[in-house]
C-alpha cells in the first residue's frame, strides 16, 4: 500500500513497492486554484479520492474563489505502473501516441483524455506546469516541468532504478536525443523528482543516465540474461548509475 511523503509544503509523493521489488511513486502538486497529480501509480485505486482527502487534511481543498479545487491528472507516459489510478479521474492529460499505443481507451472507457503536446501549459493558479516531449522510454514519452518550482518530473527516463527498454512500446533510437534535450533545458530546473529508485535527484542525473545508456547501447557492459514476470526473457545491463532491461534480440 502507498505511503505518503511530504516533499515540500505543497508537493507530496505516494510511494510503494511493486511485486518485483522496484519502488514506484506518483506526485501531487498543489497550486492556489487547482491541484495536479503526475502519474497515478500501479494500483487501480481511487487516486483522485486519496488526493481530495489529502487536500482536506492539509486545509488546502478550496481554491482562491472559495470553490472546491479541481484535481487534474497528467501522465508522463502510458505504462501500467503510471496509469493504475487513471480511472478515478474524469479525464487525464497524456500524449496521443501513448494513449493509442498503451490502449488507454480500452482500459479506461469512462475517462476522457486531452492530448498533451510540446510546450502545453497546465496552470494551477500560482504554479505553472509544462509538458515537453521526450520519446525513448516509450514513443509518446513526455517529461513534465514545474516551471514555478523549477522541478523536473521525468517519469522513468531519469532514474537510479532499472529502466524498461524492451518490448514494442519502446523507441531506444530516440533516447539519446531526448536526454540531450533535457540537458539543454537545465537552466529551467534545479532538481528532479523521479518515479523509480531514488526520489530526489540533482540535474546531473540526466548526464549520468545518458552515460549509462551509451554504455548499454555500445555493448560496453556485458548483459545478464534474466527472466521477468516468470516468462519474459530479457537482457539486464548494469551500467552503474542505472540499469536497463533490453530485448535479447535487438538492443
Ligand atoms: Zn515506470
């Protein structure tokens, strides 16, 4: 079950351990007029209800006009460990590519979606959040920037855990380019809050992830054959800062 972590006076993380032992978390960013949840974890829970309770407990449930705050959901990508609670919201933001590729219409038929695009802003009143496209981990992968708080939410693409880079939803050919894009954006953020592994990372973690990825891509690390979920054979590349699960056939 998730436990709640207060990150600062208006940012929280819900954290849990998945059956494979990896840590997973999603984030709550509160603003004066609206509240934004980034990703929704792996369990099919009433995440919107959980966040509503949290805001009430914190005395932050009302917007500046005295009405109940709207609670929005934005996904970094469409993997199941980031969309578990999506069905508890009336709609969510995600890229059209991941909405289609990850079959989210079939999974959440009663929940609408808004296609996130490069530079799209979500305004929470006194806190501006913005989407940036960063394909690699998935075709429609995006990162979300808290422009006001100068925090980058990279989903899975910057982390100290093991990144899934196998299977049909991945596009490894774009990973390097996307990590270079995040490095170029480094004047926009002072810290990174990641969904797996260590939660709070410094901006240097982008370069560390890129160096690790290049090692795996160049075959500088000998892969270990491993079995995931009892059935799926993958290659595990241990690259120091983080690890990667890649296809046995085509890395
Ligand atoms: Zn993930």
